[in-house]
C-alpha cells in the first residue's frame, strides 16, 4: 500500500530529427526530479490516417484531448500531396489558440542583455495566417487578414489571466491599428474590454514598429505582450534572439478546454540529428512550462534551477553554447544538480 498520489498522465511526442534525443533527456531529468508524470508516448505514423488526413493518428490526438497536457518534440512534415502538415493538424484539431513564449536571460550565458524577462502571447488561429489568398486579376493578388471578436477576446483573456496568476504587472497589446484600423482596431478593442476586468494589471498599447525598437534598445521595458498572429510570429523570434537563440527558448500552446501542449521553438535540426550533439534546454524548459500549467510549481522550479545552474557553471555545455559536451553528458550534469 502506498500513499503516493497517482501519477498524472501526459502525452509525449518525441518527434523527428534530434527529437528522440532531447525527449530522452526530458524523461531522465523528470525521473531524477521524481516528477509524478506518466508519459504516454506517441509517434508520427508512416501512413496517412484518413480520420485526421495526416500522419498524426486519431489516437494521438485523443491522447492529448484526454490528458489535456503534452510535450511535443520537433516534427518534420513529410513532403507529398494529400495530407495536412503535422503542426497544422495539431493546431486545428486541438484548437491551439495561444502560443506562449517565456523569454528570460540565462544567468551565466552572456548575451547583449542580461535583464530580459518577458512573455510573448501570440494569437494562433487567424489573422494573416487564415490561408485565404487569391489572385484578383493578373498581377494583383489578395490575402485576407481575419480578426474576430471571439478569438481576440479569448487570447486577451488568456494573457491577463496569465499575468495575474504569475504575478506580472503589465500587459502590452502590440498592434498597427493606425493603419489596420478595422482588424487591429477590433483586436485592441477586445484587449481593452478584458483589461477593465483586471484593474490591478497595467494595460498599454504599443505600435509594432515602435515595439521592435524598444525591444532591441531595452527589453526590460516589457512584461507580458499579447498580439495577433503575424506580429506574434515575428516578435517571439526577435525575443528568442535577445536571450541566445533557438536551443534555449521554450514555448507552450494553449488550446480549447484547458489543453496545454508544450514544445521547443526550434526545428528537427537534421544536420546534427543522431549525433548526441543537440541542446535539450529548449525542450526541457518547455517541459517546465507544462509543469507550471499543472501547478507543479516546486518541481518546475527545481528543474529550471538545475538547468540554469548547469549552464551558468559552464563546465558542461553543448556545442551551440560554445561548449563540447554531448547531449547525454549535459543531461547527466543537470540530473546531478537535482
Ligand atoms: P526544420 O525543417 O525541422 O525546421 P531546420 O533545418 O530548419 O529543420 P532547425 O531545427 O530550424 O533546422 O535549426 C536551425 C539550426 O539551428 C540548425 O543548424 C540546427 O542544428 C540548430 N539547432 C536547432 N535546434 C538546436 C538544438 N536544440 N541544439 C543545437 N542546435 C540546434
Ligand atoms: Mg527551421
């Protein structure tokens, strides 16, 4: 008889390329930290599942819907006709409406800035990414940018809720409403409506071009940023660059019904796959965002500290951070700090 709480099931997609190597690192670190998570591993199939029109099976999607939490390695969509891209399938089927990227300076890893601590929250379902493009006549094309009240309120609501539960002080809505008066205008109107419900959080509106200048001059000016799809795509990569690049930046996708699917920002890195060279930090920190979503704050802190301490010490670092450690040695060093 054991009084230990039942483990929490979570879906794990190791993914392609370096995915399996960095997913293995996460499993080992979770084990060393005694995280009460039971992974349900799912793999991308080699045939199209007619129920999803994709190489992702219906069972995989059901696993995320059932568990409501998951971690996803990079997935390379196979080239060919008649199927949907893997990321698009996940986004549509699970209604992943917000992409959240925490971005903070890693102590001991020197970049141009050492005071970055911000969160970008990107609307993930509409805007310029609605896929509605056509030719009007020869030499003239149109692309439709769709902004809806429903999706804007939903992402704004998530941003303020996030700010509140994480003790953040300010939410900045990023826009170009001076030019895109109707679309970005509606987005801002929705943000303002939600802001009224959170009087304890400062709300501001910043034009995207000005935001870029402020971010590169002094990233400490920002706290939580919320924005439509295209701006979010660009600004979140800009922010990743502020702290040292793709090997370090985590993200988490929030879906309808409280789903959280965490994933590293980087791709499958085919150039270094299978060579025990990949930096698992981005996926590990993504896993940490998943733990925070599950309110396992103690475990999240411990793992994050172990990762940051290992990087700060500088004895074990992977090649992308200028070191010569393998994925497995770096992972062992993190486990040693737990
Ligand atoms: P994909 O098509 O899956 O996006 P890609 O060829 O664009 O793959 P990325 O994964 O986007 O490659 O990576 C771009 C560069 O960054 C590559 O040189 C890759 O080796 C490097 N890189 C990406 N992720 C990591 C990581 N976790 N550790 C070390 N290097 C990485
Ligand atoms: Mg890429």
